[in-house]
């Protein structure tokens, strides 16, 4: 049975300013088990524009989201899908992942061998979004098998008697990675592989950086409210300084155009939220800010880098940092 589609008003659906006449297609069924959970999320207009343009009409392309770790590449896609009731098949790639793992395999079911369709076959058949996370960790020779699918050709499954699956018109393939498929020159992301140029040529690209300070402030305040913490002037000032620390760490992690970064760890938005949560959890510890920063991030940094990050935090917080 073909899933029914419906129109969603972009402004009210995504919480942005947009004309009432601007709509995007999604699905009517809000109960499909593969629809991502709807979480509080602040959409950035440029990112949302690129995503909606792609899912509305991919024009024979797949979509590649690149950006630093923890910048919210996957969350962005999932929260768009959640609001449009669009089911998502999600796979985290690795060096041993093969194309057949995506297509499907025979498995023992009730005492007999049956072919079980994998995430690619399901997404192609039913019109789901297929998200291949960390795609630059996967062997490029395996990924080359996706070329025809991206171009709209049927998926042929020889191991299941030559089964042919005609792509659903709503099927979309989306990849995320910390590189743009060109390999990692910084040495920060272990296992990154340079991808095949012919494969990359089938993707349109978008870059997802860390959110602006105002957006991260909203995210941290929402995290505090969810823990029952009132966001008064003191807490507001505290979160602003935590974001300032995070942005300085990121600057030193990324480095400049002519040099690599000075830090080998960074503070993603995810880590920033963790720091906030732990700061509240350990509020009775001596210097709760430093104690929670260690447990959120710096205990996995080299000793000299850990010391440097704490020095950054002390400079930002001043007397509030403590000893």
C-alpha cells in the first residue's frame, strides 16, 4: 500500500518566518516506527532551505553533509524528517561495511532461510530517507555500487533471485561525513578514506558548522529548563561564558587556512550540552565548572591540552572559575 503524502506549511512546521503559501511535501502517517523522534530544535534558515530543496526535488542527486564532529549534521536531517513524518533508515558506516549489508541478506527465520531486505532496499522500496552516517569511513569500492541507485535506476538483488525494486519517487539518499570525501589531512579523524570521484560527482554538497552563539544559548537554556532549573540572569551569564569557552576551543581545534589546529579535541554542541548537564549534576562539587568540564571533555585530552583548555575557561570565567 502506497503511503499518502500531504502538504506541510513551512513556517509553522519548522518555526521560521515564511509565507503561508510556502509548503513542502511529507507523509500523512505520523505513526510509522521509523519516523525520528521529534525533539526541540532551532532550524537555521540556510540549512533548512538546502534540505527542503533537496527532498522536494533531488534532480538526480544525492546529498552530502560535511562539517566538524558534533555540528549536528544527522540531527538536522532527522528533525526535518520528524516534522514531515518521513521515515528514515539510518546506517553508521565503517571500514568493513559492504554493499550487501545495505541491500540485505539471507537469515534463519522460523527454521528456514529467508532473504531479509536491508536498509537500502527498504528505503528504495518504501520512499524513505536513507542516511549513511560517516560515509567517508566506508570502502569507496563498495560505495560505487550506489551510483546507479542515485541516478534513479532500479535496485537489482541477484542473491534474491534477481529481485528488482523500482525506486519509490520519495526515496532520497543522504550522506554525512567529517570530510568532503577528499580524505582527512588533519589526522584528527582516524579511518577516513578518500572517496571515488565518480561517486562524489553524484552528490550536491552542504556544509554544517557549529550553531551561532544565540542558537546554542537557546539549546543550553532548554536543557536547563528540562532539568527544572530556572534560567535567571546568573544562569544566562553562565551559559554565555560556556559558549564563549566552546568557541575558543573550536577555533584552536580547526586552526587557520595555513595551519592545522592546536587542539586535537573540540567542544561540539553535544559536548556543550553535556557540560551543562554535568555542571548541574555536580553543582555541590568544588569548582563544579572545572569538575564537569573534565568529565564532559578534557579527561580525554592530552595533559598539556587539558591544561590549556582549563586556562581558557579560567580566563573567560574569571573569579567565577574558582581554584
